[in-house]
């Protein structure tokens, strides 16, 4: 399991961490940027070695999958 996948699983299992992630995403959507950097900072605070670039790659992959399905 990659660090990103481990962090993702931790988010799914931890309500406090979910709230932090939602806050970062909400703020970034309001500002138009910063999701990767914000989530990478949270991941690092919880001991995961996840870069902003990896988060952007993962979110782009998920977005492409979503667009193909719908």
C-alpha cells in the first residue's frame, strides 16, 4: 500500500481527520487552489510522506475516471 493509500484509509477511519480534509478542500475550492498543498501538510502532520504532486496526480486520475463513467 502506498503512503497516499495509507493516508486515504486513515482519513476514512478518523472523523477528526475527515473534518480537517473537508475544511482544506472547502477552503481550496473557495480560493481556487491549494488542495494538494493543504492535504500534503495534513498528511505529513499525521506521519505520512505524501507530496502535493502525488495528491494532484491522484485527484486528476479520479477526475478522469469520473468523467469517463458519467
